[in-house]
C-alpha cells in the first residue's frame, strides 16, 4: 500500500467504532479519555461529569478497551486502518511516533487526529502501541518485528550506548555501538525516546546542549563547537539564523551579551570568541604575556613571545609588542628579550 495516497478519515472511523459500544456512558468515557473529539480528560474530570468515582471510570475504561481488543477483527474499518498503519510504520523503520504517523496518514495531523490514531493503534492486533510517559513519546511499532517491551529494551540499548560514548554519535556510529540492524531502524527507535535528541545528524542525550540547545548560550556553544575554531560575534549571529534550531530569531546584541556572560566563551580578539575547552583562558593580552613568561621561567625573545601569545589570542603582533614595551610588569633584559619585572 502506498501510504502517500492513504489518508484516513479518523473522525468517521472512530465514530463507527464507538457506535459498536452499546452503553452511552461507556462511549462517553472512551471518547473523553482518548481525546477523540476534544482534549483528553482525566479520570477525575470524567467522574465528576458522570457522577461516578474516578476508580469506577478506570474500571469501565479498562473493561471497554478489553472488549474492543478482543473483537478487534470485527470492528468497522480496523483491517484497512491496520494495513495503513503497518505500511507507514514499516516505511519509517518499523517504529514511528504518532506525530509522524499523523503527518503521513491524516489530512491535518491535528492533536485530535493524533489522539485518534493512538486509539486506533491500541485496537490493531498487529501493531505494538507505546503509551506516552516520562521516557517515551506516544508511538507504534510493527508487532511482528518487536512488541512494546522489546521496543523499550532496544531504545534502552541506544541510550546506554550514547551514555558510554559520552558524546553525540552519528547514526552509523550509534547503529554499530548498539548493535542494531540498520541506520533507519536505529533512527526510528531513537525518535521515540524522550531521553534522546538529535541535531545536525548526531544523536545524544537530551540534557546535552550540543544536540538539544535550550537557550541562546547553548546555541552559541553548538555553533562554535561545530565550526571548530574562533568566530566573530557577527558570524555567530548569522550562523544561528541559518541553522536548523527551532528558535533562531536572535539579535546580534543578544548574542554579544551572552558571549560576555558565559564562562564557556573566551574573548581572544576584537569581537572574536573561542571555547574555553579548547585551552583558551580569559585575560588581557598583558595577562597572556605574563603567563607565557611565567611558564617559560626564563627571558624570551619578543618573536617567541609573539608566537606563543598568538596561540591563544587572535590579535595583531603590534598589539603584543606594544604591551611588552609599555606595561611595567615586563622588563627588557637584552636586545628584544624580555622577562617579568618581578
């Protein structure tokens, strides 16, 4: 089946399935709990509406869903729905988030469309349904390939592999590290996990700013890290605007302000910044000259001083020489040779 040509009329489908439930109160519970026509409601909210306890709502929901699953093969439309779901799931890598399936199988992919698809996955015998929780997004898998427990185990392997690597991994690296069958399968599984995030083709833990930047500072860090060398703050601003970040409408002034405040970034020239983790240290040119001479433990020729300072500062040679000649902490002890005045 060509899923690109398959658009499910989720509203009529769920209405027909609900019509197979005899009692109106039970139809109301299922519709409200799964958000089939409006937002999802809690057990308490439904209990108040129907004048019963939350526990009774839970019991009725469980009973109705058990009956529907037992008679799934006779439910209206379910065979066609299941076929469309399995085709889309297989194309995605044998696992897919409900949001992905909604984009493929519904017209608008609205929240209600997604809720209806999630409901339908639970009624499809050959589909493994993953409920949303703290660790997983709502998703579905091909039951002939893996059931719910296996999917979660496989995702756990991905999380462990990335944790052991200690850095973001490209999908090919992650596939090898977690011993998965192929890259498409790996990506599909990883996308169901709330513990993982991806950016610029690499997967990492969601808490890592390199794959999940939450603020301007994190985005600056990602840009510098990806570039691999120092950048002017104007270049950083332009790179953010051209990036794949979800929110990238930032001003140059905002970028500059965050560069100044965050200890991860070091000013190494006029408006030029680098990452501290690359070995750069904060300080003026005079501070760097002082450190160079202190580490040397002996007088150095000005050419050698310039050479060493330029390893950690992107400034003109004349700026370094001017500091050597004008700052009282440096003393010339021979022709073009300097030591610390102390």
